[in-house]
C-alpha cells in the first residue's frame, strides 16, 4: 500500500474524483515541470490536476552517496507546485509519495494499479520523457501508456526542451534539474534562472552569528548551509531576502568568512536600507541569488574589509536595479 506525507499544502487524503495527474521528482519545480502541469491541465479538460512527487529522492534509497544536491526543500517544492507561475496555473492538489525499498520493489503494474488508479483516480497521466518507475526502472513511458490504457487512462510523455536561449552541453537547451545544478555550481545564475523561471534560492531559518557584521556596520541575517542543498560557490552575490510577504534587496556573502578564519559555511544577507531595523532571528527566510559579484577573499585588516563591503553593496544595488 502506498503511503503519503502530509506537509503544508500536501495532503494524505485519497483523491475523491477523477483527476489529471503529473508524476515526477520535481526538484526545483523548473519550467519543464511547469510545462508538465500545464499539459495535465490541458488534457484534463476541467479535471482537478494532481502533482505527485517523491520523498526522499529515489536515488537516496539505492545509492545515498550519489543523491543529487537539492534545489529546493520539500516544503518549498510543495509550495511551488501549488503556486501559479507565468502562464501556468498550479496544481489543485499535491501528494508526497513516501519512497522506500518496498515501493521500489513494486512492478510497474503494481505501481499503476496501487497509486495511479486506486489512490489517484487518474484519467490522464503526464510525465517527462525520461520518467521510469517500478523495480529496476522497468517501467518506461511506453509501458506506462500500455498499463494506463488497460484502465481507461491516457498517458502522455513530454520532451522538456526549453526556449530560454541558454543551451545545454549537448546543445539541446533541455529544462532539467541536473542542468540547473550544474549552472548553479558554476555560478551561472542568470542561466539557472532562465531554466527555473525565477532566481535560484537558498532557504532556512535565521540563526545568531558572530554579530561581527553589526559591529562593522553591516548586520546580516545568517542561514547555515545545509550540505545536502545546491549552493553556488563561495563569494559575494547580489540577491534578495524574502520573509513572509516582504522582499528586501540584499548583498549576500556565501562562505566561511576567511578574514576571521571562520569554519562554518553560511549564507549571510545584508539587507540594504533595512539591515539595522529588522529582527529576523528564528524566522524562515528565502535568499534569492541574482548575480555573483566576486569571489571570496581574506582581507588583511578590518578597514580593507569594510571598504570592500561598501563597494559590494553599491555593486549589488546596481545589479538589482538592472534586474528589476
């Protein structure tokens, strides 16, 4: 029997009516994933759209050492699947499927019957062309079509090739989470944003830091870097800090603070024009990363560091003015 995780907007309740379903890992909820949602909306022709994602990532069950860095937390993934994006209405329902070794042992037929038919009441299923399912990935998209047809359900596999102008290594311009991870890892944030449909984000809870920034005139909101998440290389970035309904321009430092021989990797955001007025300790925030300004440098003395921080803020302000 399939089990589900209840989280935020994701329910564990069975779907009570016929539906159009899209299934995938959906890490990052990039423009390819948004295209799947849109296609499900189209073929469903008025049916509620259900987005089904997996937790944990299936690779984590078989080869934890090879699990890819996450682009989004599970909570953010659910939120993004439900939210509208430009030209695309979000899902009506999100279901988080608990993926474990028992489920991984199911045959493709068992997956379709137990999940797609019995619990989701799918009349239409939409997946990416590389989607596989069932034991040893035996379920291809063609198998999915055949099994769904036995239950009066259609299945559609989309080729997720983008129009963003930033070509992949193979020249295809494919929208994929793998491609976003590579671009973020190379600090090519504008290209990553073109695939995502929004800036790449790092989220977390603000924790007390060394309070050294406040002493230097640049108080920061500090978010520890989770080793399992996709974070760009150390350096200084132009970005925005989002908390609740408020969005603030920010100069963002990612790294260990080498001038003071730091060891903990953090995302430290100086909120421009509001840094001295905000109390963010203990609050969940998202840090949008727009453009890399420079690499991380250990400065000789506080005066040189403060001078550079002023220059970083000016540079971040200029970048954000252009991007807005």
